[in-house]
C-alpha cells in the first residue's frame, strides 16, 4: 500500500525524494490518538533514504540558489495558495493524525501554515544589501543561500512548526530535507504534493519519513547538510548537537519550556482567569504554555476558585467535534508519561483541585484537565516540562518574589504577566528571563519578531530577518575606489 485514505483524503505514505515518491521496505504504523486506531502504514526511512534525499537536495540547490529571488518568491507564494486551497483537507488529516482540535486547525493553524510561506517569500524579496562606506570604500552586505537544510520537527503542531522553518529556508534559496514526526507524519506528505503542484523544481523540498533513531539521526550527522533546524525536546537536542558537531553545522534549536503565568492582585481579574484556562489548549501539548501559575496571595483564593469554575466548563471529547474544547494526548507512551508526573506529584503531597487522572468516561488517551496546588517548592512537577493538561498554582507576596519564582527554571521560552500597572509591567518584564514575554495577552505572534528561547529552551532566534540571519551565509564585500580599468 502506498497511500492511505484519512478522513476522506488520500495521503501518500512514501517519502518524497528528488521529486519522486520512494518507498522503503520497512514501514511503521501511524496510530490516531482519537481512538488509538491505525490509520496508515508509513515508509520507515533510514540512512539510505536520507542520503538519497540530501544528494537530491544538493543537486537542486545549484538551480534554486541561482534563481532570481522574485521568481523563487512567486513559486513559494504558489505553495501558500496551494495550502490555502487545501486547508480543509490538511485540517481534517492533521486532526485525525495528532488529535488537535479541528476548529483550531480551521481557524488559526492552517491559515498560519500558508502565511509561513507567504510572509517569508515576501520578506526574502525585500532582503536589502545596505551599502555602507568605510574610509572611502563601498561596502555591501549580501544574504547568500547556505545549502541543504535539515528540518526535524515534533508532533504537537506538525505542519505549522515544520513550515515555520521550511518557509524561510526555501525563501533564502536553500533546499530542504524534512524529517516529520513519526507520531504525526501525514500532513508533511500532503505538503510535498502541494509543493510539486506549485511547480517547485525536483529536489528543492524532500521528505524522509521515519523514526528519530532511524531517519533523524543519519540526517543530523550527514556531511551534506549546511543548516540544521530542530524543534523538539531537550534530550534529543543534546544528541543532535553531538551528531552535527563534527560537520560544524549551524544549529537552530526550539526546545521545551516551563513558562510562568504571573498574576498580580492589580490585574484585570477576568482576563487573568481566562488566560489561565487557555493553557489547556491542545491538551497542554504546547511548548509556550504557561503551566506554572504564580498568583499574588491577596487574590489567590478567589482566583483559584474562579479558574476552577471556568475549567470545569471545558468540554472534553472528539477533536473533530466543533463543540470540543479539549481532546486527547498524542500516544499511549506520552499519556503514561503525563500520568506519571501527576501521580508522583500527588504522592509527594500536591493536591488536585481538578482532574488528576485519566478521563475514564472517554477512555483511550483522554486525560482530565488537571490543576495541582500545594506542590513542594523545587519538586518535579514545578520544574520539569509535563507537556500535558496540568497546571500548578503557587502564590507570592511581593513583586521581587514573583520575579524570583518566575525565573526559577532551567528553561526560558516564554512568560506571561497579568497586571493593571504599566510601570510594574515594564519593571517585571525587564527582569524576566524568557525569549518572549506577553503582558496581559498570550500567544500573540508576529512572524517578523524574533522567536526562540533562553537556557534549555533553545539556541538562536528565528522570525523576520533573524530567520535569514540563520538560513543564509551572510557576506560582506568591500569595493575599493581605486584599480578600475573602466569608468562605467
Ligand atoms: P522529540 O525530541 O522526541 O522529537 C522531535 C523530533 O526529533 C521528532 O521528529 C523525532 O523523530 C526526532 N528525533 C528523535 N530522536 C532523534 C535523533 N536522535 N536524531 C534526530 N532526530 C531525532 O520531541 P517531541 O516529543 O516530538 O516534541 C515535544 C517537545 O518539543 C517538547 O519538549 C516541546 O516543548 C518541544 N517543542 C518546542 C517548540 C518551540 O518552538 N520551542 C515547539 C513545539 C514543541
């Protein structure tokens, strides 16, 4: 079988290498988290397929890098059009594949996927080469394509996270080998069809399916890659950094988080409550999620009660149902991991004021929205990334203590502050150690703004010019006023 029909959409289950579908002898089973049913048998790539894809990308790089920027941008805008045209199919397949809400895919995720191509195509066209002057010499800065780019991504927002790297890499003039997540591999295959239909030359975009160990590892160690963008967990990042080190490949890492939501007594109360409950989105499988709620003790009881009341109205169920607010976790393995964190926290003295266990009515991989209080300071539940629908609530009594608690983490991806005092917002945001700080809002993202994490949350920044700083080889050329044999 080389295709699977998922939610009425035919998906090719093979790799996409050099403009052709390529099958592997071995396959792995893709299981839907909604009901734990197998939905596709996917080609399981290994070093042979990775090598073929890198060679194809190297070949294609010559023509793609030389193509005028505006022509490249036009092709990428056609990819964006193709994504928009097939957004509903992509949404349905992704929902079946990773269990995220269909309504979110329709409303925000798939439009953003198209934007990941359109924004960076437009941006690349305007990449300027500012001409400076140094002691009478003219200076030029140019953004040159760097080569084959490896892109390895996770399952929690598979197509959005992959295209956030693929868009700028291709717009920079690089060619790409993508290794999608084995727990949600399907929409990457549909993207390959879309790039083909849009007219991308063979080999410019390649997809090698497979597990991290079998397909990811040989890609990260391949001497033919010139950039490596990885989104995933901290332990995997360590393995990848070692594998890539001998080839001196520039890395961009977007990793985990344990972000705080800091709520001051002067905040807009309803807004603070809404922002807290919003953290259950995507069943808490969100790198940016602010799962550590820190609330000023003067309003702590009232706040916790209000969050509890609102969280109780969350409708959990099948993600294909428009009325569902929260669905399931991605795999049995991940489900056990999340449950393990909660069980250990409860055994260590934390109290669940909501949830704290699987949803037995729904069965399968449905875990109840969970709020834990009274966790021991420094305990695992307050320091490790759970990546599930689990919030903790702690209290603070002063601004300094709030900052200290917010920064008490190895991570530094994001932080959210809720306060009614603009001076406090300035003071506290300046002291917070995070790549992104939201004040009285959450998840507002501009593709032109730098995005990334501090500490164990990552290496580098992407977005706008920061993406091109990573994906390009930046060159300075200095022209002397002397030595010319013609005056033209
Ligand atoms: P993961 O690290 O297990 O896997 C991510 C990808 O790496 C997958 O495609 C996997 O196949 C591949 N991989 C695994 N081992 C590999 C190896 N040895 N060599 C090469 N590739 C390998 O992460 P996950 O569980 O899929 O994703 C969840 C993690 O991703 C969380 O920590 C989350 O915070 C993080 N994340 C971060 C961001 C961000 O923007 N900072 C966004 C989303 C998710």
